[in-house]
C-alpha cells in the first residue's frame, strides 16, 4: 500500500514526502520557479521603458538626400571645377563691350574697283593689263594701183613688142603700176600660147619674157608662187591638156625651174598653200604634177648626201 510505506525516501505522497520529495518545488508554496507568489523578472524593479529609438545616435546623413552641411572628408574628395582651364579654352564669340576697344584690329585696305574685278575674275583668267606700247611710226603705204593703168600695162607686156633687155627695162620703169604677177603671166600666155602651149616654155628664155620676169621675182618666193599660179590658171582655162604623154602643167613647171623663175621652196609653198583665191584648178594641178614633186624630193635627198660627203672629206 503506497500510503503506509516508510522510509520517506521514495514515498510518493505529495504532502509528506521528504529527501527527494518535491516539497521545495511545490507549486503551491514554492519560491523560485513556482507560480502563485513566485518572484520572477516581472517583480524586479525596472527603469523607464525604452526602445531603439531612444538610443543615442550620431548625425544622420543620406546619399544625396542630406540637406545638412557636408563633412570635411566629403569636401576634400569632391572634385572641383577647373574654371581657369575652361576660361582659357573657351573662346568667346564676341568680346564684351568693355573689351572691344582693347582687341587687336588688323588694318583693312579699302576695296577698290580693281579688287572687285579680281574677285569676280581671278588674275589667272583675267587678261594681264599692260601699258600701251608707244605708237610706232607707220611705214608709208604703197601707192594704190590704178586699175585702168594696170590693165594698159598688162596689155602692153603681153603684146611682145618689147622683149629681152628692153622688156626688162620697161618692167623696172613701170613696176609700181604693174598688176599682180599671176595676172601678168596668165594674160601673156593667153595672148602668146593661146591653145597650143609649148612644153619647153621657149617664151621663158631670157631673150623673150624670161629676163623681165626674173627681174620681178628673183629672190622673191611669193613672186615665184605667183608665176606658178598664172600657169595653173592658164592650164585650167585650156582644160589641162597632155602633150607626148605628159601633162602640160608638169612640163611648164619643169620649165620654170629650168629658167630660175621658181625655186624648190616656191614649189613647196605653192603645194601647201590653201588660199581660197588660188583654189581654181589647184587640185587637178597637184595630181598632174606628182612625178615632178617626187623628182624634187629625190633631188633634195641627193643634195643632202653630197653635202654630207663633202663635210666628211673636209
């Protein structure tokens, strides 16, 4: 029977237990961790109620949101604007009014009319203005030839009343009033040769018309060309005939060369000339004198070879 046990050591009676009994821990009368009149932390004396908000704090600051004064460290680390460099590099479009008088002003040359022309017309394309050359004394103009007088002299020359030295003297006396040489030769051939020209050109012998004509054209390339033009017009007039399988114009050219009335240079100039006034019959005359000009070219080459041989011998 649990109620009559002795020893008290292991008794389970809650009221009488001892030793290991739980009297010290009785819920009703314990002091310490018991309930009822226990003394817990709630019975300790406490100070005024506090919270985290009541703790002492340092100065409050935020990133970019603090309106208070910045700290010393913040002032040291914050980069400063380089206003001096900005002022040096920055060029003002217009100086301030109070400084305009101190600005360096380059002298400006007043623009003239010539300067405006140079702008519109650069000197490279503008004709260079030069001072007018002093007027040269003009050579006296040749006296005008009287057409009627020239015609009379041309008729007199073609008649053959004067020949050789007499005709030469007459020509020199009336040289200033004579018509152009090509007209003189053309009219003479019409009167003397008519429709039967002489391939040997006997009329060009010094004893006949040769001496007078030579007096007019000697050392005169243009005068010699006029002799050839007169023959050209005459052959065109009679239809550029042939005689013994040779064109008359070529035979007559050879005769002019024989009697020194036309030199090599005169033939070359006549061939290259393109004067409109002397075009009549020119193309046909060139075609019919091809052999003659070939011979002239070969003769010139032979003369050049002879000159080279003579130079080598010297």
